[in-house]
């Protein structure tokens, strides 16, 4: 089960990622997709990512945050955070 701390950590990491670091991560993912699929160098990375069922980096970050929130929202009741 994910904790509130895990969710906060995911959000902090997502906010701290700069455009340059996301671009670097996307390049690495694209290269790995080519290696995994044994595709020629100039293959379409979009097609490779779809074939592998991999999300692009920015969509993966958004998915993880939304998924974590959904899980926490369904598990944690509002009374958990009350101060009484």
C-alpha cells in the first residue's frame, strides 16, 4: 500500500524534473526500445514504444502520480487525517 509520503515524494520528483532531464530520459527510453526490439537505427520510436506498451516519460510520470492518488484516495478515509 502506498503511503502519503510516497505520493508526496512522487510529486516532488516530478516537479523537480527539468525539461532537459525529461528529454534525456526520453532519449534513453527511445534507445532502449530500439535495442529491445532489435530495430534499425532510424526506426520510428513512437511505433516501438507502442509495440512494447511503454508510455513516453512525461505520460509515465503523470500516470504514476494519478495512479498513486487514486489508490490513496480509495484506501485512506478522510477521518485518517483528522486532528481530533
